[in-house]
């Protein structure tokens, strides 16, 4: 059984730390736009800028961080990024309490948090590869994936209730505290982690910022999966603000129904992530990439046909459930394949490049979707996104282009 496989105390502590920060982020999901609207009375243009510009700037900040992460002890980087997110998020309730909260501060917090999230993800991926035997990577990634979706299912509804009871910044404070607790959990892992080899660090400073992208684009399987993932993530995430306008403002969904429509289907993430290892064992990763990668893209167009009332609510939930089940099955297989096909000395830079590209694609698609919605209406913009995503399976690697697992370049042990 996948769920019963023991991966050791250190992974257990890493998983617990991840769960704490994931549930904290779930509570704070969408908190910054809500604060912009409820506290600062920002208009649609400012809210859209907060959703697109902050993460895009964070992705730019993360570019020079990638080599720095590569040549540092990964656990120390993870702790530093958690403490950074704690500190920057904590400035919001403090500024609110003294009456100094402003829109520029929200932009800065959004950008810094996005950069720290990318750096943390790169470090944690590299640490996981050193910590877990290769045959257990898929199990570990599936457990992290299931935690991510369960936090999204539970966090936003509780966060909405907390905002109604205690005010608009309470979930941000909870999110900040979760990063502090995560840092303490990672510290508790203990053990000695050797510093990565620094030979060639001068070359990294000179031109190695792009090494992650070079590795991805030079590997046929990774290149195809990367391009596909950027477009799929960008188009799906671009529909979120459009659906908020369509469902709440145009179709009259009450806020609790809007929250339920997106929170309840996230439980499907538990289904897909638990199936990942069995499906790979039976069909192989290539089958997952082609079949499940296609299935996660065909449902989005269904949101263009949403109508008011119970039927509309059920339509949204059914479409989101289908997308999430397939995404949660696909994502841990993709994460495992990416680690297996990346040498240890390139893991942090490759994962940073992957996250930066995805974040940039989301920002661009969100901005373009907003412009199209302003010109034609949110339903038309959702329809366009649903049609465009139907072409993304053409970018998935063919069976014969997904190479077998490569032997990684031998590097000194990470000491974990």
C-alpha cells in the first residue's frame, strides 16, 4: 500500500513542516486581494496588478537566487526562506494595526513571498532527492501532493469564516505563523548536511544563471513537459479571477457557494495522488504524461457553459473535480521524473527555472485574460482559455521521446 510505506523520521518531519505551511497558505489563500478590496478599496485594475505583477516580479528576483541555492546547504536555505516569508507576511497585520497599510506594501510582500517560495521549492526538491531513495521518490511526491490539495480544500473555507469573524488580516497572520512553525520543524530534522561542492562556482556567477533552462531545453522529455506545463498552468490559473467576476458578479453566486465550488473538488486531489504509484506501476510514466496529461486539459472549456443556480454550481464542481483528479495524479509523476532526469548538482537551478517559467506564464496569461475580459466579458475570456488549452496535449512528449531514467552525474554525498 502506498499510504503505508515508511520513508523514515526525517521525511516525516519534512512532510509535517510542509503540511503546516501548506495549511497556513490555504487559510490565507486570496487574502491579499481581499485586503486590497476590503481595506484599501482598490479597484479591479489594482487587484489584477496585485495578482499578476507581484508574482512576476518575484519570479525575476528568483533568477539570481537559483545559483545561490544550488551552492548552499539546502536545509539552511529552506529555513531562511521560511523565516523570510514569516517576516514579510507579518508586516501586514502590524501595518494594519497602526494604520499604515498601503497598496505598495502588498505588492512588495507579494513579490518577496513569491521569490522565497520559488527558492524554497528548489531547495526542498534538491533536499528530497538526497534524502529519499530513488525508488521511493514517487511515494514521497504523492504524499506532498495529497497534502497540498487537502490544504486547499480545507483552508479557504476556514479562512473565509475567520475573516468574517475576526477581520481581513487574521488569515495573513496565521499564514505568517505557519512559516515560522515550518522553519522550526525543518530545524528539528537534524543531521549533518555537507556543503555542496563549490568547484566551478565562479563559472556559475559568470553565466550559470541559465544552467537550469539549458538542462531543461537540452533534454527532449523535460523540454516538452516544461512547455506544456507552462501553458496548462497559465491558462487554468488565468480563469480564476475571471470566474470570480462571472460567478459572483454576473451570475449572482453568494460567496459561500463560490468558495464551496472550488474547495470541495480539491478533495479529488487525495484520489489522484494516492493512485499515482499504482498507475505508474501498471502503465509507466509515459502513459501518465500522454493520457492523464491530455485529460487534465479537456475539462476547462466546461466552465464556459456555467449557468445560475444549483445546476451552475454542480457544473463548476464537476469540472473542477475532473481537472484536479487528473492534475493530482499527473503532478507527482512529473515531479519524480524531473528529479530522476536531473543531475544532483543542477537540481536547484532546474527546479528554480521550472518554477520561474511557470510563474511567468501564469502572470502573462492572467494579464491577457483580464484585458480580454474587459473587452469582451469574462465568459468569452474563459471560453478562449478553454479552447486554447485543448491544443496543449500536442506539446506532450511522444512515447519514444521520454528517455529512460538517466544515471546522474556523480557528486559528493549530501550527508543526509
